[in-house]
C-alpha cells in the first residue's frame, strides 16, 4: 500500500521520475515509504493518547526518548505492527502506570540514575541493528558525542524543573531509550546488535 502511494506521489504529483536516475528514484520511493509508515505509527499512538486523554504524558516521554534516539539508535521491533504495539505500551500505557502509582524520583535517586544513564550512553551508543550497522569510527564517535550531549541536556532540564511529574516522565523516556541500546536488552529480545 505505501509503495503504491509513494509511487503515485513521486510519479504523478511531483514528476520525479523525469529528473531522477533509476537508483535515485528507488531511493526516494523507499524513503517516502518509511516516512509514511512512521507517520502512521505516530498518528496511531497519538490518536490512542487523545482518546485516553494522555497526550501530554505521551508527548513528554516520547520527546525525551526520541531526542536521544536520533543519535543513539537502538533496538527495533521486527515488524511494523510490533513497533506500533510496543510504542503504544511504552509511550502511553507505561507513563500512565507510572503516574497512577505516583512514582516520584528524589534527588539522590535521580543522580544515581543519571550517572547510570550517562555511563550506558557513553559505553553503548550508538547502537546498530542487523539492518543498520554503524562501522565508520568517525561517525560512531560523532553519534556518541551527540547522544551524550542530548542526554545530559535533557537530564539537566529534568533535574532543575520544579514539576515532579515532568521530571519523572522525562527520566522514563530517557531510561527507555537507554535500555534499548544496552546489549542485555538485545539478548532479552533475542536479537543481535551491531555495536562493534
């Protein structure tokens, strides 16, 4: 379905096949397909969040997770449906569970968790996957530095915010992303990671 939509947009609406080589056109189709698939996932997650009145909590956890994931990479579900279902659990149900249990993080615990998160990001980011290996040493170093910078920035913001719920939700998003780059998580999910 997404392939047909991508072809329609690129051929009929944008006439891309006239000025792109065959290889460039195939690359454009693939990237547009990925964009449409990811857009569907985001719409699904936020539609459920809207229905269950949890958009704000979902957005906080999702942004905290996503900003680090841009550079750190991490585990991917094996199917689009699996990704959507795990995303609904991670970004909607889990934050609501944390809020309903009124989980708060005191200063000492926050500092311990922040140190563990930074150590994990420094050690394992960026995490490649079976489909996307990261072997270029220069790229790996840049992604590691950016991952750590964004993580530290988010942790500092979470630490100084006076809103306890915001701190907890941000820490949850950061923690989830940190878990998805750890080799133990890959083993738990019975997947290989290309972290070398």
